[in-house]
C-alpha cells in the first residue's frame, strides 16, 4: 500500500513541477510560445542542424506562429527570443538598467566564470578599456604592417601546396598572429600545443553538457583546462621576469596586476586572454572562409573587388611597398564585402541577456530573472529590411554607415557591449583579401558545403588551389 502511495505522491509532484514550469507566474501577459519540458525546454529542437542559409527553422517556425517575440525553454530556464529590431535595440541600450549580460551556466564553464561577457559595471568597463588599448584604432595602426606581412607570408606558403583547406589554414594564420600580439609567442611547439587544445575545446563547444569521459563536452573542458594551464604558466613566468618595455598584451596585464588598487586579478586576466584567443581562433577564420567561398560563387563581386585593390597598387610610387592605414581606410567596396559576408554568415546565432527587473514591451510582460536571446540572423535575413536577403550583394551597403551596430545590423552586438575586436577582425579580413586578389588567384577543388548547428560549419572543409598571378601585371599597365 505504501508503495502505491509513494508512487502517487511522485506522480503528483512531477505533474505539479511540469505544470509550474509550463505555466509560470507573471504580473501581466507573457509572450506566446511553449517552454517545452523542464530542464531540456526546447533545446534539442534549437540545436538541430540545418543546411539552408535562411533563419534557423526552429526560430522561423515560431516567428510565423507567434510573431517577432516569443518564449521558449533553453538551457534549463525560461527564455524570451527576440527577432524584433526595435526591442533588440532597447535591450542593448538598457544594459545595466533593465537587462544585463548573461550566458547559460554550461557556457560560463566553458568560457570561464570571469569571461568578459560575465563582467559588469566598472570592472567590465575597466577590462574593456584594456582591450581597446590594443585593438582600438591606434593599436591597429601600429600592427597593420604585421597583419600585412603575415598575410603575404601565409599566401606565399599556400601557393606552394597542391590544395589548402581554408578553414583550418585561416585558423592557423589568425591564431598565430593573435598569439604573437597577445603573448609574443613565436615558439612553434607552444603554438601547436595551444592550437591542439583549442581544437578540442571547439569540438565540444556546441554539445550536450555531459561531463563524462569520452563525450565532446568533456573533451571541450579538458581542452580549456590544458590551455589555461599553459597560459597561467606563461603569465607567472612573465610576472617573475617583467620586460622593460610593453610589446604585447601580457606586458600590459602584468603592469596592471602590479598596480595598487587594481580592479584586475589573475583569474579575470587569464579568462580574458583565453576569450581573445578563442575569438581569433574561430570567428574571423569562419568569416574569411565564407567570404572566399562567396567570392568564388560571385565573379562580378570578385571583379569589382580586384578593381578596387588594383587601383590601390597603381596609386603607389612603389607597387611592392607595404599597405598603409590610408589605403586600408580607402577600401570602401572591400568593407561592403566584409559587411555582407558577416550579415550572411551569421556566425553568432544568439546574444544572451537577462532581465534585472520586470520588463513590459509590446503588450507583453517579461518577469525579472528571465533570459533573453536576441537573434541577429532573424534581423539580418529579414526581407522587409534587406531586399532579397539570402543573396550575396555587397552593393546593398553603398552609402550606408558601416562603422558600428545599428537596429538592422548587430553581428558584433550593440550598446556598451559592442565587440571591441570588431575592427581587428575587419582589418585582418581586408588586409588578407587585398593580398589575395592582387597577387593570387584560386580555384575551389572540393568541399564548401555549409551546415549550421547554431554556428556556421564546413563539415567537409573547403579546399582550394592557390596560384600566383603574373607579377609584372601592375608594372606593365
């Protein structure tokens, strides 16, 4: 008898738990939608891979059914998804007042509990200013020649190979450059070891959070652990023997850590270094690979891009001189290509925030403590904002301001958390494209198929054959 009573009690408790999850209390009208099942929510549907360039089917189906703002269950908590440009803009502008940056607990475990996205208030501003010192306009002017030289050297090496898998090759190029600027790391052995750990990290970044040996998530955290161990060792060595002059970001970090009353601590510094390396390892290389694929598929865009860069070479007294900051700033069409690449690639499928007070918008009420997921692809691929949104058309950016975020373009976030590395990514892409289209030509060999599993992926790689152009072309014209 007692067994039956216990079973009944368990069933009643579970039923009540499910009911409370699916019918949360609210001082108004919640956005429409379903929270799915407790703990899982609708995460599995959201994670389902798809091959189209359009909005994630999970998001698109719910947009069509519920409208631009709806609720779902994600990462074990109720979440409101916003595909509304005006609401997205409000969220970015009300940072610290109505909303704050937030990531699911599993993502914080992966990126570090003191990662830049988890910092708030004066500590966030302090750390962001540190990064801006290196990756802001003045810092980029100083490192432009290094970016140019790295692109030249890398392309020359690639031209000696029968085939290059662009995704991995661009990762290595950009990671090497960033590691040098952050850590002054020239050791091939150290770079290889760091890269191997980041490979393990990336393989489990988008996976179910099962911390069991053999799972992708376990390998991901082990990759992070090994990478952090190496970074910590390097930081300690630098603190024991500081250099007389600042030449990389670690020098700046060491100086800040030694100041009395500093807001920086070692944990924040290491998580920051890890995040910067992660961003260079994945996002810019994905964008660059996508750009080259798009140029391969659109000869008219490639022709216009070549014309812009040929004009830069013809305007030089010495066609073999290095790229200047003025030349970079003159690359109007190149930046249009980059913006269009970023708009269509949609490397960041969601930006997370959390309400810090009850929020009312559009007739709906969002309770305090709920997660918010801004969905940039739903804005970037909105046909009312972009004509024929799935087509690769850099000319659509003519005459438009492209320096920051807007209600209709949020690939780098917005508000006070606008990505401080956005200009660094654009410089790397522009400089690489300059060297590629003026000195080389390429032919796709195999791969290039795209799968989206939250982020952009090339599951079969993208292989190209790169050959040098006629070196006398610009001297004879």
